[in-house]
């Protein structure tokens, strides 16, 4: 037991020494961002002149070019990483609910991503509660040939500790149990419609999936409890191969140029609004981190690579391509750490992505950051999750981190929704994200020893099991290990 304790003490001392050395750098970052940050105005201009940033669309291409231009203007070596993928976009939808007396009511709905291109179906609805596997196991034939009706979130009264699933995983379960379609109602009050992909594979599903409002969902739930209902779904969508481009910029490391710290955010958005919070927020923040580093002419031991991914909303398309491309070129091992900022702002700490061995590093550096401004609370999150661009890296054993945010929960009601616009965002949230994240990234790029390293295959399996990610990965077909 003595050796690990001694090693931890040595590392702590090393990081404390570095913390003393980096005080001047942190103070200069703080001053630069507070006085000259361009993150908010760049995002505001993008939402006004480009609009949404749907992958494969004209707007998406404009967003790629805007990010490239900004990074180039700030003095970074910048490139496009083009890729082809199966993309999806909505065209039209009509949802009618048919009562026992045959009368029809049209209900406001939005198609979920990767629903089929052409749908005209009418089937009986069946209430599957939360849409979790436990809801199917009690009556495995209940959903067969019917349209599953379920909550997108967890219903009131659900047992404490119940873990929810992503909309794509709920749709995958419905497909597995023979459903003809899926209607999910969200938990956001106020007549809000939410979208997002319903596919775990990034390819078109065999059945349609739609979202309706909380109010309509609860009303229909009550009606289903007292009598049979049928649903008629008619929709038209586009699916086909598109070309998109990740935007990559770098600042070369001087001591270990082949070791990379990847700073990532997805640039794309859904198309119901301008996607200001999801994820214009993160994308334009990391562009401003890059601007800050160049403005201060900071030096790094390791290479910093800024990556703006496209296709995250449609199945992590850009980040999966990036990882596969790195594997083909035998450069994946060069990536030592990944910071992923998705809907990140008003940063008050960092999440270590389940890598507990990195805890002391983030705590020690966080205390030094806190000395620049006590707005930063040095709060540490330890959990590991899925469904953002860190996932392909995490599944390869690469350590990842994100930020702990202090934005009001009310802005998340517009997640993937028609109300996701610039009016939700305060400029100081973006400044806090930029300055505190820039400090932590600088520290990681210059630390003597990276606090967490790449896991081997057996360790990855154990890590994912302990993080409670086995079930959703199995549903998605991403669990590569045998029982």
C-alpha cells in the first residue's frame, strides 16, 4: 500500500510546483478573455447570418466555412477534414389520433431523426410507460405491430434509482419488440417540441419515431387509460449520402509535438432553431480559446488540436470518422486527452469522465484557477456518459473531460427545440467557459505527466461496466465484448 501513497504524494508536489509557475499564465488568460473575448459576438453573428447548422445542408457548409475563417484569422494552422456519411433531414409530418368513435384529431408533432423517408401507417397505440426494457419484459408481445407511446423522460412515480435511456435507445427497444412506430412525449412544459436522432446506428430506422408536447402526451396518456386509441402517421423525410467537414486547427507542441490534447465541440445543430445552446455555445467558445492562446503567444509542451465536429446530432458522425481515420493512420495513440464541450457555459468546475486517477490533477489545478476568480468553484464531476463526441474516444480508452456548468436549468427546456436561440445565452457564461477551460487545457498540455492514460481493451470493458454503460451500449450495438 505504501508505494501508491508515495507516488500520489510525489505527483501532488509536482502539480503544486507547476501551479506556482502557471500563476502568471492564468492571470494573463483571465485578463485577455475578460477584456477581449469574441465568443459571444461570433456566436450571435452566426445565429443571425447563418441560422441552423444542420449537417449536409447549405447552412452547415456555411458554418464550416465560418469556423475555418475565424480560426485562420486568429493565426492557427487550419484544415478541413471531409467525410461522407448517411445524413437525414425532415420534410413533412402529420400525426392524427383516432378515438374509439372514429373521430380524428391532428396533434402537433415533429419527426425524430432517422425516421423512414416515406411513412403512411395507422395502428393501435400502446402505452409502454417509460419505454424502458422493464416495461416490455412484463408483456413481451404487447407492443408487436402497434405504435408505442412512451415518455421521453421518466414519469412521476418512477422508482428511485431508475436509469433513463436515450430516445434512440428507447426506439431501438421498440424495434426489438416488434413495434410499428414510436410516439415519445417530452417532459418540458409550454407546448415545446423537441427533436434529435432516434437511431442508435446513425442509419435510417425501419419504423417512424415522433415527438409530441408534454401537454398532449399527458392528455393522451389519460385517454389511453380509459379506452383504445389509434395513431395515423404520415411523414416524408430525406436520407442519403452527404459530404461534411470537421474543422481542425492546431498549435504545435514544442517538447512533445506528437502528443495531442484534443479540444472538441460539435459545430452542427438541429434545424428547428439556430442551435445557439446546442452547440453554438461550445463551438464558438473553443474558437475563442484558440484565439486567446494565439493572442497571448502561449507556449505548449504538447500539441493542442481544436476540432469542430459535424454530424454529432445525427449519430456522432464526425467524431467517429475522426477516430477511425486516426486508427487507420496509426496516430490514435498520439491523443493523450480529450476535452469535449457540449452545451457548456458558466463553468464552475470539470468532469473527469470517470477517470478517478485524474482527480488530484484537476483538483490541484482547479484550486490555482480558483485563485484568479472565486466564480470558479472547483466543483468536480466524476461520472462517465454517452451521446456526445467524447464517446468514440472513450470507447478506445482515451481519457476525456468536460466542464461542470452553472447555467440555469431553464435553458435546457429548449434543448433540440424551436426556442434554442441567442436570447437564452449571457455573454459572461461564455467568458467563464473560455477563461477557465483555457487555464485547465494549458495545464494539461504542459504537465510533466498526463494524469490518466489510454486503457487497454480489458480495462475499457471494466471501466464501462463500472460506469453503468453496458446496457445502453448493448442496445446500440456498440458493446464489442462477449459475455
